[in-house]
């Protein structure tokens, strides 16, 4: 039983990475992005501390909001001069979809049968998505 708590701690700690996105978006004056990342940090912490249907839905709502708003900002900032950064941001998005959605379909990565391994992949997903949104913010 103690091992399951330890794995949840990993996801709780990795959820705090979204605070860096809130701070950088505030610094760059993307206040909507900042509010969304503060909310995502909170819902991610709640979800990883107490997973149920309500916390799952709440977390997914803010994930969808972040992805949508990030896509909107990326689209509006795309130019010929910054296409390599746009590509890097898109690659981080595709990697997250791969780890989460494809992982769900095949029962691997974030959904690995060994919960510890799944939690490590899920923590990597937090880090990768944070990097992708940092790229968008600093474009």
C-alpha cells in the first residue's frame, strides 16, 4: 500500500511544473494563459491526489482549454521566421498524444500495467507539455 502512495507523490510533484508556465505567461503578459495554467496546476494536483469521475472531468476541461488556447496563440504567432519553434511545439503536442491516447489504446506508456512505470511516463507527459507551452509563450 505504501508504494501506491509514493507513485502518487511523483505525479503530484510533476504537476507543479505547470506553475512555471503560469509564471512565464504572466511575465510575457499572456494573462488568460496564466489563469489557465494556475487552474490546470490546481486541478492536476486535485486529480492526482483524489481520482474520481468529477476530478477527472475537471482536469480534462482545463487540459482541453490549455490545448485550445495554446493552439490559438501558436497559430497567431506563426511566421516564416519561427517555423522551427512551431515545429518543436507541434512535436511536443504529438508526443503527448502518443504517450496518453495511443498508450491508452495499447495499454502502455501512461497506462502501463506496472503503475510505477505508467506514473513515470505520465510525469514525462507533464514535463513535455510544459516545454511545448513554454515554446509557444516565448515565440
